[in-house]
């Protein structure tokens, strides 16, 4: 990227932009149909920012991507065990895809998980989000099919997990 990519907590004045960015990334990417119930969750930026850590990647104030880091005790956690970090709802604006935005957001979640003292990290993904899967695998996540699940009938989520290296606080 030509300008400096900044990763930081979302600001309240950005919430509407973030909600639409996330929803359009899922719809435009072909991952969810317009009107799907999860789009309301993606647009509920205020709720996520209140109960989790809503992060953005921005260049010169323009939000290019977002992710929800779910620390221990967060109502947004779905799969994380007591010794695992978790994140969800990774979304990158279509015009910023392929430029390292998603990778940088995932790396920040991993960094926060290590800082929280976790031994590893877990996440759920829609099966067709193959570009994101490649990012996860490149960063050390592996498929964890025993943790796949269905949050509602007709919606399958697949799981990925990683263990942090021992030098970063992970299990030997």
C-alpha cells in the first residue's frame, strides 16, 4: 500500500461506514444474500464495539477493513476456550482486497491474543470465504473440523485454530 496502514479501535463517528463496509463485503463477495439476518449483526457496530474490540484498518482516515476481536468475557465469543483468543467478522472493502488489509487485521488480533496470555486462537468462517482461509493458513491457522458448527439451520461455519509459538506464550 502506498500510504501507511493504521490499525486501531474504531471511532464512534465511523460506525455507520464500518457497518456498511462489512455488510457490503459479505454481500458483494457472494458470501451472504441481501437481506440475510447476519447482515444486521454486521451493521450493529455499536453493539460489537461495546461488547468486544472493534478494530479498523485505515489509510488517511479512510476505513478499508474491520475485524471484531473478542476478548475473554465478550458476548461475541463463539468457540474460544479459556486459553484461546477469538476474532470474527473480518471484512475488507472490495477496492482494498489483495493489499494486505485483512492480513494486517488478523495479525493484530493474534498480537492481542498473545498479549492476553492465550495459548492459541480460534475463529469461524463461512465455507466459501476461501481468500480469507488462505490468509488464515498463511498466518499459521489450520482447519479444525471438529469445531465446525451451525449457528442456525442452513448456515454452516468452519473453524480454524492456531497455537501461539512457545516464545510468544503458547503451549510447548
